[in-house]
């Protein structure tokens, strides 16, 4: 299986998020919004949807600029 550079970067992002949670620092709305923008800009829509769902489950709302 060939893994794209973007996917490797997202794997690192997910590792960092996991590490944050393990150390007691959960992502906030700004973090989720930034990650969604990153995944949209790199055309990784599946990851964007996954992060969006996690954001909503965590009680955060997307910003207006993210939606437009």
C-alpha cells in the first residue's frame, strides 16, 4: 500500500492529538477548526468529516468562517 505524504502528515497529527489527550490537554474548538481547514485545503475530505464529527461529539461548534 502506498501512503501519500498528506496521509503521513495526518497520521502525525492524530498521534499528537492522542498525546495531548494522554497528557490531559484535550483539543479545543480552535484546534478542531484548524484541523478541519487543513484537511479541506489538502483535499482530505474523509479526514475533515471524521474530525468534524469528533468536534461535535466533544461539544464544540464550527466557526462561521469554517462553514463559508
